[in-house]
């Protein structure tokens, strides 16, 4: 099913086809495909993927992002251009990452000389209408939300030898940092997602067996140790995304953001990519952000920080539409006078297989900073988790020289060897313990966030918001 690691396959679609085939027949389970990483600019089997396995994936030839930033809101237009090189019409599917705090505001699909304009429908009604149009031989498009941060765009009957331009329009609320800087974050890929056993189909024993196999393949060396085993076709579902990322080639990529801030713009930080900032000659609160290079390897999210002269100044923005209706946005920052109170600090650290390499090292460094910064009056605990979880102390302990030494020793011994990312179970255990009288519980979660049951995690936190506050520390590749 898969050649040795040192001789990568010449046709990624061939590997996908037979990997899916083997998983479906051996385990009656194909939803492991949710782990595939899909960069926006990959020209192999990411982005626009043919539904029919014998088809050649349409090639991505360009990605273009434009938009207008007005105070704390940005209106984005994400455009991807593909070419269908087949001599016949094909159906295809696109999976797109959705920025945080975003809402879909429009959809346009240019296929040859046709322009498809999206309209809102109930999910099932939209799907029925899409299938009916495809069955009648019409070119059709369907945009739906697969997960809180993933959109799925289906295209039916793409004409042969045609250029496909997919434009998704978004309205995004920007996040504001402690220093008042506005952060523009545009995700460029979908990370591998771990699916907990409870979310898998089939009987419990089969689900846990699948996860055992999954966990045994979180490191490339596992291929050489286990390739003779009957279940080894599962291996590509974890390792192939890594190989695909390595083969990702730069494509034409453009960025043009018009910025209009409430006060003068004093700094523009290019956190992730080399950018050009062109301030307006007539107004210090305006300017244009663009990329320095025409071609990029979009492995990292596009992140830009804007710092203005008066970030916390109360303000009102009024917008009037052509039909005469108006909308107002009031922005203000409340002035708190926080009073220190005794706390219980719990650090929940992801030690699953996806944290291997630099990620677990980054998590250890972040945990050490947090541990050394704790207030002297607190009690604390460290919980590491994967498929199971373990605690440093049976219950939270006072912050002393002895407990600090134990915590630092545990931090140095962290390893990404605990299997899958079962985050709900340790959260329930933490929330199930009574909070000490007179203390406030603060939970810090250090993770790469690569789970498919995001909604379950958020709901668990929401149910316990009355007695615990949860903060996340995202761990990436750098």
C-alpha cells in the first residue's frame, strides 16, 4: 500500500485511493480522513479535491486575499484559482479553514464564463437543491460548515479544461491584545485532528483497537517496525500529511488589506510573513498592507498586529447602507480595579503524540514560565494528558520550595508519549473536584488543539464556568 519512507510515492492520489479503500474494508471506518492537513496553497491533493478517485486533482495556481480593516472589524475576500485539466466534467470538494470570530458574508464561484452566487438555505434544503442541480448536469456549488473552524465547498460538474475561481467573503471581528494591539489572523491550513474513541463508529472494542493502532503510528519509525502487520495501511493517515506538507510548492499568492483605524497607526508587526506597510500620505490612521513576495509557502497562519495611538479610547462607528438603514458599533474598554484573591492553579498539559518534536519542548518552556510566576499564596497542580491522564499531586498543593522543585522536575520530564488527545476526561476530573473555600480555580490548558470534538470541549467548559475559569496556551511549530 505504501512504499518506504525514503522513496515517497509519485502519485499522492494513488496512495489516498488505496489507503481509504483498505481502511474502509478492514475496519469499516473511513472518517480517519478528518486528520488530513490541508494547506490552502498545496497543489497536490489538498484544497480542491476530486470526489471521483480516478480524476486528477485540479491544480491550485493562485490564492488572493483582499479586504478592508475598519477599526476592530475586517471584511475579507478569500479567492483561490484552480485549473481542471481533465477532458470531462468532474465533481470536487474544497475544505477551507475559517478564521476565529468570523461569519460568512458571501460566496461567488466563477467557472468558465459562469458566475454562481451563493444564497442562504436550510442545510438539508440546500443539499437537496445542490444534488438536484448536479443530477441534471448543471454546474452547482454548495458551501457548508463542517466544524466550528472548517468550511466545506462542494462543486458539481466542473467543465473540462476550465479555470475555477472560488471566492468566499467573510466578516471577522479582530482580537485585541493586552497592549491594545489589533490582531489579524488568517489561517492557511487545517491541522491533523484527533478523534476520541467515543466519537468513532462501531462497537467499543473496535473503536479502542483502532485508537491503539493509531497511537502506534504517531512517529515515522513506527513504519519500519510495523509495516509487516496487517493493519499498517492506517499509517499513511498520520504520516502522509507530513510528507504532503514537505512537497507543498509555493504558488502565486497576493495580499492587499486597506486599513482605517480609529486613531493614528504607530506600528504594524509582521508576525508570520514578510509584509510591506504603505501608510497613507494624507492620514496617519490609514494605509495598505501587502506581501513582500509574490510566491509563498503558506505553512503558517498569516498573522499581523496593528498598534494604534489610542487603542482603549471609547468610540462609535456608524455605517449607512444605500437603502437608508443604519448600524452603529460602540467600542469601549471597561476600567477594572482587580483585587487579588487566593487561587487554585491547575496546568493541563497536552502530552499526546501530535506534540512530538518542538511542540512538547515549547510546552515545557511555557509551563516553566507559568510555574515560576505563580503567586506565593496559591495552591497548584499539574495534569498531563493523552489517551489517559496523570496528576503531579493527588490534590492541589501549596506553592513551596519543595513543590516548586517537584513541578520543575516534572516539567523537564514531559514527553509526547501518551497517545491520543482525550481532553474532555481530565477536564471533567478537574471540574469534579470541589474548589477550596475562599479560592478561585484557574485552569491553564497547554495544547496544540488538534482534536475533532471541539464543541464537546467548549460545552464542558461552559457547564463549569460558575466555578472555574479556563485559559488556553496554543502550542505551534515555532
